[in-house]
C-alpha cells in the first residue's frame, strides 16, 4: 500500500485497501491447496453427513469422537526422516442438529481417502389430537 492513495482523493476507502493487502499477505503466507483438508456438510430431511478429504492421513492417524451433539474429527501425522521432523494436523468440531439420531452415527473411509460420517434423522413425531377430559366435582355431604 503506497502513500499515494492517501494523498489523492479516490473512491476507494482505506479499509478496502487494507483488506486487499491482508488478502495478499494471506495468499503468500498460507499456501492454497497444500495440506488442505476440504470438507462438505450435507443436512437434509433424511440425513446429516460430513465428507472430508483426508487422503494425506493414514487411518490410524484419524480420530472421531461424539460427545452429546458435538462431533470432533481430528487427524495428526508425524513424519521423521534423516532430514528432520514434520507434523501435520487438522481438527473439525461440528455441532450436530438436534433431530439427528445420535446412536446411529457411522463413518466410512474410502480407499482414496474420503472420510464420510453420516447420521439419519430421527423420525418426526406425528401430531395427534388429545382429548379433553372433564374433571368431576365432588359434592360435600350435607350436615
């Protein structure tokens, strides 16, 4: 960002200039695509599903935990060789919808590294009519 933008009146705001510069820094500091774990969430009337590309991790490097409605997916990999040591990790925390059947959550890891976690939705409770019962009044015994 140059001082020229501050001296000359333009239709651009200083805030927009700063955000553009931060975006440039982000693109240089965080490489796109490398080490990225892409994810997709599907929430329909029939099921809730999370799909992750975890092809860079071995099955033993992955953990899935369900605590109440909180689904936690983690991956951690350590690589040691003669040149040094590196570590890759990711974590996703997802709050499941209330209408998910929590006891039926299942996961599947394909050969090409696609992790799929699915849970069917609970059956909707059908509405029904509730009859009104009248309370009977008891008469006091006469004295």
